């Protein structure tokens, strides 16, 4: 360690007003600070502070908001935004196990050279709270373009032809797992390009409308009567038809080409049916078909009171998978069959949201402002369902893990995928993420298992490919991972 490198990195955060004097003092007093390697940038310092709990994401956001609101403009704003956004990326990589330790492991195994290692260390976090993942790191180097495909293929061919020896098996395992991820990424990109071409042929408005309706972006629409109407009642049909008219008008208003506005047709709704009725909450879960031109899509919605004890009824857009899970498994009294015992629904959701928080792909403040302007048309979005993790629902009972170390719960998650949204240019694309996730008890409270980050990101990748029509892409099997190394003993 050089004596100046890290103090300068943390001092830059203080100069940019991203941290306070007290937080800077906490860094200097932290027992790990003097053992840190030279930090490539202030963003690495901020990411390290976030992973060590010395600054929270909320505090970082608040610091940026304060800088943006400063009058006259703060001269450090551009540097602070760049640092914060880069730190977000580093935290996201850390949640996938793409760290200095993983990069060094690839170098020691002879899978990358010293030049590639040094470049990768500049763009990866120094540590993580999850185990290092060399295979995921190798795939990331290739898919991000840091490692030339030709160089990777040469290494891959060399590894495949190696005679059996102690290191060969590990090298072959890493390359094989990385190749599966690379193939999946390439398939997803090809599928997205094909979908984008189809979207352009039928008009971008149709894709936007499908996202709004099927993904639940239509939001809330209040109507009478006071009782809960049936899914196919005339009042429900009238409400949905009104909602479709508003949706079509909204898309026309946003269409920049006046000559194409007249071709935007209003969708129609048919085959409305009930999935189930949760009596205690007085909420019906419904599915239907939405037809627009020559395209028909499944859609879902719920009908229930606007407030728990209120008489006004509201139709909310919903995700089909969530509705089928939430309303399709009820007992004779209209109560859920599955309640995440022995964890409990509330504790289960709290643990899951806390587990995904470090993995969140946050939007920049500028993009959020654009999103708010895009949402200011005729349609109202449900704020809860605008979150990255919109909804979580059980699809079966939780089962004890062999050995009594935790419980595995089958879940479906309504995930607002900002990556697909960025590719399509339409904000978030909502996809259902399904899988079994392990919860463990820690000092009386529940948290996600140590391999949760890798399991969740794998399931998100599978859901992305399914949404793009890539149904046959193989994913590497989840391997049992060792517990995270205590911070003071992390490899450097």
C-alpha cells in the first residue's frame, strides 16, 4: 500500500460532498483502512464504504440531491455524480462476485494475462460480501468487451486440449461455466434485436402499450359500486374499456410523428375471468386477453377497495404470474394456502428486499427525471409497483433445508427490469422471475442465504431470456458456495 493512495481517494469523497466529516473520520478509524490496497478511484472508496456500512445508499442519494439543489450550482456536482454512478456499478458487480479476488484468481490460473488483470482491477470492486466468482468474472470480461473474443477463444481452446493435471480441472470448470453465460448473453442479444425489428415494423407505440397494460403500468382506476364487482361484470368491462381508450390516447399524445397517430388503434379486452377472491381483503384477481390489431396478449388486473375499509372500488394493473400465484392458491375461506411458515410473509418479504438491495440497478437522477416526465401523461402508475422489486408471491410451501440450516421458499417476483428497459428505450420492462430461494435465521431474524446474489441474478437472466423468446439457453448449475471470508481475512 502507498501511504497517499487511499487517504486521497476518501478525501476526494469529502471534497465532492458525498460524505460528511463524521463519515470520513469513521473511515480513518476503521480497522481495515490501513490494510486496503491502493484504490483505483474515489468510486472504489465509496463502494467500499457502502459495503462496510459506513455510508448507505440513501445517504449517498441524499448527498447528490443536496448538490443538485445547490444555488449557485456546486462546482463539484459533475464529479460527484460520476463518482456515485460508478460506485453504484461497482456495488452491483460486487453482488455478483466480480471482485479483485476473482480477477486475481483468473490471473493466477492463467486465464488472463497481467495486462488484462491490471485493466480489470481498475473497473471492479476490491471486495464483496459474497464469495468471489471467477467464472462469472471471466464471462463479464468477455461480454463487456474488456477481453477480446479472439483472445478468450484462444485460451478456451488451449484449456480444452490440456492434459489432465491438478490445475487443469479447475481451469476447465471456470471456462465451461463462463462459456454458458457468454452463450446465454449472445442468445439474449440476438433475440432482443429480432424483437426490436418486429417492434419497429408494427410501431413503437404497440410495444409501449403492451408494457403498460401487461406489465401493470396502467395503474389505478376508481369506479363504483361499493361492492366488489365480478371480473367480467359490466361495470368492470366498462372501466377496462375506458382505461384502454385512455391508454391509446396517451400513446397518441406521446407519438412524435403526427402522420402515424391515426393508425394507433384502441385495444379491446375479452375472455375476462376470475382466478380467485381473497375474502379478508375483498380483492379479486382476474386475467383476460387484450387484443390490439392482429396481436393478442394476456393481461391481469385486480379489483378491490381503494382503502382497506373503503367502499370505492379500484382496478389495478397486475402481472399475470403474480395474480395466478396470489389468487390461485386459496382455501375455502379465501385465505392464502401458503404463508411462508415458519418465516412469515412479512419477514420473508423484508429479507428478500434487503437481499436484493445491493444488486439494484439504479437509474441516474437524470433518467429518473425523464421517467417522471414520461409518467405524467393520462395514466397513473401504482408507486409500489414502480419499484424494481414490485411484488413477491409464494407459489408453494417453504421447506426445511436438509440439516436444518434454513428454509427454501418457491417464489415469483414481479421485476421491473431496467436493463431490458434501457435496451428497448421504454423505461422498465416487467418480467416475472421464478425460483426457489433459501432463507436462514441469523440472531433471531431472517436473511437470505450466502449464495443468494448469484442465485437471484441467474434467475433474472433466465427470465430475461424467456421474455425474449430464448427458451432453450442452458444456465450453469448453482454450486454450493463456501461462507464469505471474514473481512479482516479477505484476499487482496
